[in-house]
C-alpha cells in the first residue's frame, strides 16, 4: 500500500501529466484531443548521435499553420504507442482548443531516450566543444530538427513545464534557438542546495527519501514504466523516520547503495563544487525568449526557484522580457485544481482559472500567434492576506519602506530596540522528541501544512513565540524578510527554524461575536530555516562555541501578505521541524549523513533580546 502511495506522490509532485491522466474513459477533454489531434512518435537525433524519444500531437485541421508548444521531461512522455493518447496536452483545455502542435520529449537517459541521465546536469557544453552535449544543446538540437521536419508549423516555438520540466524550460533559454520565442518556467528548480532537498543546508528528509527511492532506480535500457518503491509498513512519517535513526541507516536498512544520487547527497553535505556546478542560475542572465516565470506562495518544493529565476533573468538583461506571477498555490496548483483553497486557507475565488484565462494563454498566443498584446504586468502578485491580485512594475515593488521589528521580553515584538542589559528566551531542544512539522499524520511531505494553524507547535515548550499587539491598521508585507538573530546553544550545533504567523482575532469584526471557525487561528504565512553550521558560509561550515552569543542571519523567502487590523504578527522560533527536516544531532559532526546515535544530544538554546545583543527582523511594508 505504501509503495503505491509513494509512486503516486512522486508522479503528482514532479510531473504535470500523471499516469492517471492516461485513462480517457468518460473524459470530454480527452475525447476532444482524440478527435482533433494526430499522434506521432519520433527518435530525434542529437549532435553526438544519440536519439531522444519525442511525441508530437498535431491538429488534423491543416487550413493554417500552428506554433509548437514543447515540454521536456524526465517523468515520461507516455503512454507509449501511436494509438495511445494523453488526455491532457496543454496547461489547460483552452490550449487544445486554441490550437498548437504539442511536443513532449523524454530527456536524455530517461525512459525511451538514449544517453546517460544526470540529475541537474551542469550546463557547460559550450565550454567543452562542438560535439559536447548538455540539456541546453539537446533542446537546441530538438527544436532545429522539429522546425525542419514537422509539417504545418509556423516557425515559432514555446516551452513550459512545472518543477523538473520547469528547470528544463529555464535551461532552454541558454544560447536559445532563434525559433524559441516564449518560455514559461513554472516552479522551476534552480539550485538543489536551496530548492527541494535542502533549505539553507537543512536536509529535507522525506522528500529526498521518497523521491529518489523511485526516481533514482530506473533500468539502464529503454523503458516505459516506473520502478517499484520501498515496501514500508506505515504511513506515519514522524514515527518511521524517527525509528530510522541516523541518516547512515538509510543505506543499511533500505537503499543498499543502489540509489546513486542519494549517495551523492551523502557525499556532498556542503555547498561544494558538485552543487555549485549544478546551479542553473549562473547561466540565465541573458535569456532572449519572452519569459513568464510562475510560482506558488505555498509551494513546499520549489519556492526559491521561481523567485531566484525571475531575479536572475531580469537583472542585467538588456531585454525587458521577463515577467513573474506568484499566486496562492501549492506545487503546480495553477494548472490543476481550482485554486480557491490551499489547505486551511481560503483564497476567495478560483485563482487558478483566473491565471489560466487572463495570464498564461494570452502570454503564449501573444508571442507565438502574433495576437493582441496580453498587457501583462511585469509582476502579477497575489496578496494572501487580502485575497487580491496586484500588478507591479517590478518585484519586489519599489513602493515599500523598510521597518525593523525587535524580539523582546514577554514574548513581544516592538518597533523599539530593547534597553535591558540582560534578557533572553530559552528552550530545550531534544532531537529524540522533535517538533512535528504538522499536526496531521502523514509521510512528512505534504501540501496543507504550508497554511496550517500553528497552535499545535506554539503550545510546545521547545518553541518560542513573539508577537505584536493587535494591529490598528492593515499591514501589507511585500518582499523578503531579513532575520538577524542573536543565538547561543549549550552544545556545538543547531538548526534554527523561523515561522511568520498571522494570528486571527477571536471575534468577527463584522458581528462582534466569537468566530468559531477562524477565531484565534494561527495561520502560517512563511517559514524558513538554516543549519547553524552554515551561518557564515554554505561551503565552509563551522561549529558553534558552546554558550557563546553568536549572530545567525538569514532570510525568509518573499511574501505578499496583508495582516489585517485586529490581527497580530507573530514570529515562532524552534530548532526542529520533523520529519520534513532531518534532525540535527546538536553535537557538531563533519557530515550529518555519517552521524551516530551517540551524536544526538539535548541542547539549551537561547534567543537574546537585550540592548547589546538584540534579535530583530526587517520587513518590507507596502506604502
């Protein structure tokens, strides 16, 4: 049962077209595709002689030419066989009715494509010579072949994809083919030391374990199926990963060194050359195609990716051709689901449908069909507190003022710097009884926790809370949040997890009656973490000196959220968030993947709020 569950999870999170989408029974959208598109399969040659398996769906109506909308994926272009049709071709049904030539390609070394697969392959072929290949050259060669071999194409190509396919979409902009006119990297992976499997060095255990259990277990020969995952006996991720013990037990008990990328993770715990070479952002500064970057504020996999991809593509680019959309969504929710809710948060209306109708399709038709201008803003950003869209000329917006808030005694937040000579809040962190990442029982890698009511954590003794008085006026945060903490530990290692929380009033403003549904709700707005050893450098870790006050500075990823009048802004500080983040032993070891049971110790952690050691947060407030 759990094995099947893992497979469904991997397919859902990482692919925009799941295996479930192959069943067309009773599906009018699938029937429309079958009646209006012809399917072809090709082996497209690359410059080194390898071929990539490519599927093409082309309209039966040949009275006009069509642009090509392409997706490159490591998650299979199946179903395989010219008589077996996908039930979804575009991001929405409107794309299929609008009319495109849809192309799907297995990337090098995956499923039915030849060559060797490499996770987040370094994009350096242009440095290695004419016959060298990488994902960027494979994209270029594929477009060149398709341009010359597909009947009825109008010479214009677009690309899109979510998550890993979003990464391949970003890669397409590197020395882009001239026919590639528009791309939409959606929740694109950018750097796996900050996306997906790491958060400022803290390791995302269940995501990596579940994902690479299957994704890193494919046969070398061509294939059209997913491998089996572990046959585990429980759906209680907290208990399962606690029972697992140190990370060194993963190979001993489960993987047996048959998951090569897991071994690479374990061999490279720091941000070394291995990870730096796989950072795609370093190649994205001169993108030429029109670009629409899309992300979700509640994306637990890839929030860093879209924000950093947008910034990198925009800054220093001579062309003003990059736009950003950030909505109230989980991973890929903008293309599936109605987007009216995210866990316990109510977004007010169908934000996904709004995006598909007013943003995504107009973007592609403008650039691929020479239709009217989509008139899109540079940044279209959803305010998760007020449930409304904003249009900005840039992101973060220019019309903000920086404001520093101080953590103070009595679990308070103040605009005034503390004057007390000695003041701190402390808690005991026990790695054998870590703070749960969610009150729900699950695998430890979920969507709803991103907006979950945090009272389950706030009431634990190993979690600190600091909050403002009820706000007298609305407060809209727009941009990142800088954390400047003064911290000490009785041991030599620690993680710091900080949450930004919106605390609702007990009574409804409109009735002055107790709000039984939302009263005193502690809604998670944003969280971030840092593995303390990386406080000064991600490449050169170092231990804490026991009981010495130490600055720990890091940032929470951007927010666009209105704390409404009567609400309180709350900051939570803790040192575990399990099992989403692995446990820090709190006794410094060179490589946590090699830690032993004896390394896991309790620690007394302190956050200081005194005159000479003041902990603070810097926010950007929309004017």
